[in-house]
C-alpha cells in the first residue's frame, strides 16, 4: 500500500512541476535566472528549516554530507537548465532535461552494480520517445545550449539517484533542509559572481517565484524525498518524466497553446512507460552498495 501511495505522491509532484514551467516563464519576464534560483531556494530553506527544526538538534555529519551532495546535484541541474535555455529552444530544453530518465539506471549500475530489469529499460526508452514527441520539432541538431542541457540532465539524474540511496538511511526532513541550503548558497554565489544583483520584480514575477519556492520546491521536494523511500530510483525517474505531460497541459490551459496529435501521442506513450516500469519487480541491490 505504501508503494502505491508513494507512486501517487510522485505523480502529484509531476503535476506541480508541470505548472512550474509556466511559472518559470512568467518569472523570467522580470527576474534573471540566478535571481530566480536564489529566491526559490532561500525561501525553501527557511520553510524547510521551520518544518525540520526539531530534527536539526541531533543532526549527524553523515546527514550533512548526504544533503550537501543532493543540493549540489540539484543546483547543477537547475543552473545548467536555465543557462542552456538561453541558447536553445524550450522544446529541446525540456526534451534533453528528460533524458535523466535513461541516465538514472546507468548511474545505479555503475555505482551500486544494481541490475536494471528489461521492463525498466523498456520503460525508460518509451518515456524518452514520448517526451521527444511532446517536445522536439523537425530540427534535431545539437548546439551549445543542447550540450549544457544534457549535462543538466546528469545533475537531475544524480539528484534522483542520491535521494533514493540516502532517504533509506537518513531523515528526509534533514536531507531536504541541507539540500535546499546548499542550493541556495551556490545560487547566491553565482548570482553575485554573474552580476545579477539588481532586482526589478513585477507583481507577476513575485507571484511566480513564490509558487516556485513554496509549492514547486518546498512541498515537491519534501514529497519526492519521502516517496522515493518506497520507489526504485529508475521507476521514480520514469514517473517524474510525466512532468513534461503536465507542462504541456498547463501550457495549453494557461498559455493557450494548441493541442496537436503529437502531444496526445507523446502523453499516451509516457503514461504507458510509467505503467510498464511499475509492473516490474524491484531489482536487488548488492549488499556492499546498500552500505554506501
């Protein structure tokens, strides 16, 4: 029962993250990339600090290290995604980011020697095909922005993988607080280094960044971390690829984009990938990997 509740929780995360595409687009009208990241992660750090204040009294060094690794991976993913977006199209950016669904099982294999089931591999390939239908146009060439976005996908893949490993050993509330603090500090450093220190934020910009900080970051990452305790990292990555489905849906509802046959087919394929991956049993992890 806990596994199915966790799957439902991860799907809810993708719904909220789907709305985050629209919120990010609106925030960029009056805020620069690292400004958005600094505000969202600072806000998330304060909120998560309040939520986990009792847990922080007995925080362990291992929990600090684990949370810092998760936060670094998270920052890498978000920062390169935003920078890459300046040199490529939003559709390519979304598609290449979603390649983390294929990268996660290979990270698990290389680091933990964890075997990937045939259904898991098939689900990952199907998810990529579905996201490609949703996001890519006829031009499949790769440039600087595409390369940066591919590296961002590695960052998100490591964040998903590390979450699955550490949440089974450490407290989710502490991990999330340290993760957000790490991402916030890195965002502030890069914001200052890039000279993005002048703020001229509109009301729409504040509303968007508050959504990103409170809903899309604080609530979603608490939920993601808690749910990944019961869901294999490869399956979690495939489920989280549904973010692109809801991103397109919210674009149609809020930004009035037109519905296409490719969009419908892409959504159906991704849903099929999620069902296929979650029909497979959990692969065994070697004992030495569990002690990582």
